[in-house]
C-alpha cells in the first residue's frame, strides 16, 4: 500500500481521502477552534468545541467500521485526537489554574499531554480486544466537561488538578476499558452530546451537560463493574 501511495503524484493525495477522513479532519478543526476560543478568553466555548470533536470522533469511527475506510484513517485519527483531546484540554486547564498556580498548572498540563501522546502511541502498536488504559477521547471529554461545569460547583484548583492527574494516570495504566459498540448506548450518547452543545449556544438549561458528565464518569468507573462480571 505504501509503495502505491509513493508512486502517485502530490495532488493524488486528495483521491485517497475518504468520508471518515473528512470527519476526522473536522475533529481536528474543532480542537483547533477550541484553542482559538481560549485565545479569546472563552473557556466555555473551548470546552464545547472539545465535545464537538468527541462527537465527530465517534461518527468517523462508526462510518469507518460500517461504510468505508481509507489508508489515512488510523494515522489521521491519532493526530486529530492529540489536538482535540490532548492539547486543547491541557490548555483549558492551564487557562483556569495557571492564574492561581502557574508552576503547578504548567507541570500537570504538560504531564496530561505527554500521557495522552503515550496512550495514542500504545494504541497504535497494540491490537487488544479491549482498550488498555483510558481512551484519550474519554479523558479529554471528561476534563472538558469538568472545566465547563466548574462554575456550578465549589471550585478548587487543587481538586481540578487532582482530577487531571488521575486522568493522566488512567491513560497510561494497564486498566482495561471496554470498547462500546452497542447502538443502544451510542445513539443516546450522541443525542446527549448534541443537546449539550445546542444548550450552550441556545442559552438554555445546562442539565444535559450534567447528564453527559455523569455518563462519561460511569465509563471511567466501568472497569470496576466490567472486571467484576468477568471474574
């Protein structure tokens, strides 16, 4: 496959792009937009863009499995995930905590990013039945939701830092997380993602964000139940 690609001209790269690749690129653009929101001091908008990226990440995976896939899929997906669920959440965290604890924010945001990169690299070389370590998409989404909802709960930079440190460790751990493939779970989850994003821009109740936060939180704790059932 690599030889066939190398024999093509530079412009032929466009012919290799498939529908899932376009959605993966959209994932990366959402992550990039999150960073742009941060530059304009809009932390809420940045967090919502991470959620939009997660939604795109789920859609491209579903299309790749059931419709078509391309030669770029696996590599392009890792690059997009590194931006949307690695760089963007780390910067959102730094923007919130750095004002209070600059050194701590630098250290833990960098640690989160490194752990996310290691998690993506390990995923690329392993072919496990289940995920080994918390997927970076789940980690980035949970972090973004926590930082989005922080105005509604007692805010402590140390609590947020502790959660980010925990997510970092879970990503590089050997804890097995299930690969969710059930339509009965994925469709309602996608609906809640859409409603959370719509509620932000529509200016109505943030109840959906709490529901989504709880759903992702349940996934973080799922190995406790999943391993118990498989003993």
